[in-house]
C-alpha cells in the first residue's frame, strides 16, 4: 500500500507566505463536520445579520483579489450549493424560498443570495447554526476556484495558523502525523511524537486509523479526521486501529501537544539528519544550531527531510534555501500584472562542503517544494523520494467580519534558474523511491535509506 497526500494552503495576513495547514497532523482543525447550533455564538446582537455581512464581504474579496478574476454568478451559484449542502447535512428539505432547487440554474445577484441566507438561517436556526451556514456557503465559493492556495479559514483556523507560523502551535491531541493510504483509503500513522499520548498508548508507525470513537472514517477527508482525533486536553478518544490486518481499539487521553517544526540528529555512518516540518519564524536559529553541531561532529553528509513539509513564511523559506545554495536566484514570483521579482540567495551559505540529499514526497508542498527545486536546479544536492504536491504560490489572508478569513492566491511562483512552473507541476526527484505502509510498520524507510546511502557512496 502506497501513501499519498495533498497540501492545503493556509496563508497569513500581510505576511507573504507559502503555507499549508498541515492536514497530516492532528493540529489541523475543521469545524465543518457538525451542523449544530450548540457552538459558540457570535458576539454580535444578531448573528444572522453578521453572517450576511460576512458572505457579502467574501464575495467582494474573491472578486477583487483573485488574480485570474472571479465571475460573480459562479461564486453566487457556489454559495447556494453550500447552503443546500448545509441543509442536507442537517436533514432539512429545502422550502420554496430556498429555490432554485439543486440542479437548477442559479442566476441570483449577491444581494438575493444574502436574502435567501437570512431566510434559511431564521427558519432553521434551531438546527443549523447561522455562523456555520455562512461558513459552508463561503467555503464552497472559495473551493470553486480549485486552487490549493485559495480557501476559507474558520476563526479557530486563523488562530492556529498564526501560532503555527510563529512556531508556538499547541493543541489538545494525541501526538501523531497521519497520511492517507492511497490503496485502502485509511489513514496511516507515519510518525509518533516521543513521549506523547499516542506513544504511551502503544500507537506505532504503520498503524492504520480506521475509526474514531466508534465512527468509521470512510469517505472523510484528512482535515475531518484530525478534527475528530483532536479535542480537549484530558478528554479520552477511542481509536480503531488496523495493525498488519489485526484490529485493535485503543483508548488515549488527549494532552497538550506542541507541533514540531525541526528535528535534528546523526544517523548511522555519521550522516547528519534534519527534518523540517514547516517554515515558522523560529526555525532559522535552530537550523543554524544544528548545522554548527554537524560541523563539530564532522558529519559525512546531510539528509534534509522535507516530507510532508507544506510551507510557512516566505522569508524563512528563502533563508533556509540560502543555507544550502551558495548564490544565484532561488525562485521567482510573478504578480498578476506581470511584475516579476527574483529572490536571490542571501549569502548565508553553510560552507561545509558536505554532500546533501533531500527527501520529498507527495505531501511536500509550497515552501518545501521551493527549497527542493532550488537545491535541484543549482546542483546543490540529490532529490530522493516521490514527486511533490505541486501546490506552489504566494498568497494573502483577508479577514472577514466574524473573525474568519479567506486565503487568496496572489502571485505565481516559478523556479529560480529556468523559470519553470511549479504549481500543479511539482518537483520530480532525481531518484524515485516509494514508501509503503508495510515498510513503515516494519520500521523501514527506503527513502531515507537511499538518501543516506548516496551520501556514503553506496
């Protein structure tokens, strides 16, 4: 069984970032799975009016800021589909004023969509929270672009993303990284945090998570699964696990988990190992400390592991790439008006002369892809693993009236030397090496083994 993945871009405010809310960690959040009115209500006197304001603002922002333009009718139709979906999840049949029915042509104006939202929210408010309804409508609008760097963030996701980019992400969880298994559709544990609740409960790499609190996960997305696994600190969660075909049920008590952003060590053969999980603000200082330690130990080479690294702040990406590329253009950004900016190595190259191998996979996205591409184009190291996700652009987050936000792609990112497209293309490794669930379960990592072997001349 082979592992596959995708990156979801979550981009922050006026910072220029290449980022994804990592759906493979139980730090990712989604509140889209529960159409209940029992959640926290808006502080506004009338949440329905606030929801209408939020929908209208979202329509305006998408229309004004998406680089390739946004046709208003298409956005309105997508918003209406979001309303139908919300009603269906709550088990409610549309009333006459909810027309046009699913499948019919939608030709509403934005104002008409707002009126319909208000009617639905006031009639069905006991079953469908008005805030959740407006979020489902906006989510459908953003998703209609089919752009991995354009999407909707709930207020909680906004807060989590800010903490993630600052390197201060903490949450109630079990301490694992998950990826979807391409063949079974289950969710494979690819890493267990040392000392975390999952580790103490006996969860192992290669385990397949098939149920949470008795609910099967078939048909759910990664965000929805991690939202089920994550919860209040001290609260128990029951995980249904398949281990080499044997079913298990483990009860784990959630605890505060800090999302890692770097892990450094030395492998057999005196090979330095760096796993960068993301590119938050504090990363560069810790990276430099690790490189100094490698110098002290006179390592024979360095493996840079970018698997499932889906991005972070653009300036941090540039600084990390500059440690491994001595000079020249690392990447280019292309604004909608055609303005091109070349991002150069900043002169902080790690002058060790040690060979470098970079490990990537289909979960490597955005900033991770930029670093891998720069190293590959400049001949600074080998790229090992599987093709990256092809989710590369810069973006900006726009606040909405209720504290939620829209992330909107604003600039294309091209490779540094060739000016090659990276978005929807990805980075092809120099040596393709697969990694299966069975290999994980047997504590094998052929991608890492191949990378280290190249450095040792094997």
